C-alpha cells in the first residue's frame, strides 16, 4: 500500500496501539484478525493522501523502498514466498501509483491476498457492489495507464533461471562485456533510477538495450572503483544485488525484472539514502555535494 518499509511499520504499530486503547476502553474484539486488518487498511488509505502530496515535489523518479533478503539467510519474510513475489516487485508497486488509495486497497486485498467481496466490504466500509466496481475500475486503470496487467508469480524453475541470469548479468556488467549484456536485455528494456536528488542517478527512465547496457556498465564500474562489493540478493522477491562500500555500508540496490522468455525487461536502481536506511548503515559515497560547498 505505502511503498515504504518505514511507513508500513508505523501503520502496523499504530494499528496495535489502537487495539490496546480500544481494549482498555472496554471494547470486546471477537475477531482479532478482521479487526486488525480493517484498522491497518483504513489507516493506509488515509496515509496515502498525504504521501501523494509529498511525491508531487519529489526530485526525479519515485521508486518504492526495497525489501531485501539473502539466499543464505532468507528468514520468514513475504519476499521469499513465490505467491507474493509479484505483489512486492518494484514494477508492480510502481504500477499501483496509478490507482487511487481506495482502488489500491481493494485491488491488493482481492488480487494479492484473495479476500472475498463480503470481506472487502467489511474492510473498506464500502458495499460489495461498490467493491466490485472499484476492482473493475482499478484493473482497467492499470491496463490503460501502464499497458500491463499483473502477471502470476513465476514457477520455481523459472525463478531459478532468473537467479542464474542475474548472476551472469552482473558478471558481464562488472567485466564491461557489452555484447553479453545486450544478449540478456529485452529490446524494449527500461532502466529506472531513484536518487531522490541526493545522489547521482538518472532523473528519467532510459529505454532500449544499447543505452541501458552502457549505463549499467558505467554504474558498476564506478561502484567497483570505490572498492565496493556486490552481494546477490532477492529484491522485492526478484533477483538483484546490494552494493556495500569498504566499511560495509549500503551503497545501492538494483533489482531485475525478468520476462518468461529469459530476458531482462526492467531494471530498478535505488541510490536514495533515505530509502536504504532500513537495510543498515548507508554509505556517504556518491552523495551529491551541495552547491554552496562546491562554490566554496
């Protein structure tokens, strides 16, 4: 709903605080799951109104915060479950920005979590008929605005192939192997970057294979010149990497969206330090120098 790990955690905390206050006031909660889900859904809907205002003044492209897990320590997180991988993907979360808060809530509850229409009505405070209409409108809006509709999660074999493709992809980028990279990129590949105006990042999406391949090679070269190391990771349920500087601070995160045909269709690169703090200490390498300091 939020595209922000920190905001999501705050909403969950507020939900439990509201529950505690309700119980202290003498309220009897007969269905705890329904109560908590209803509360957090409505808090998220209200939160998105103010979040949209903030994003209107955002510098460059806006991308959601990355949810990162590692193969050696996967943990018990949603990103490791195949059935939720597409619901967490960068591409999917960016698509949701085209929807209103209520459309997003109904769409996610129905498509990602399989809630019934009676449940949707209870969670959102809308009628069942209205929920059906909202869902239909959301689907049409996504198809019209983005030209895509959400695809089902890839099967395990395809996910394994995607992990291997990602390994080869970043190896080729580190070795400046332009020809190898081009073989792995879809002709209509798109590179998205989010530096929030605080790091050197592309302000607009870059399209087509050749310019994307050259930019990736350049970015990985700058990273390695800083002495950084690249660690394979699953980013929002999809293959990618995390880059750490020599002090083990997070430098950036890159996620790959791989098609069923085995090519990279979208690349999401996050360097905005504000969106990496939940992953550990963030590196100050690559930060833009304020103009006043440059002039001095």
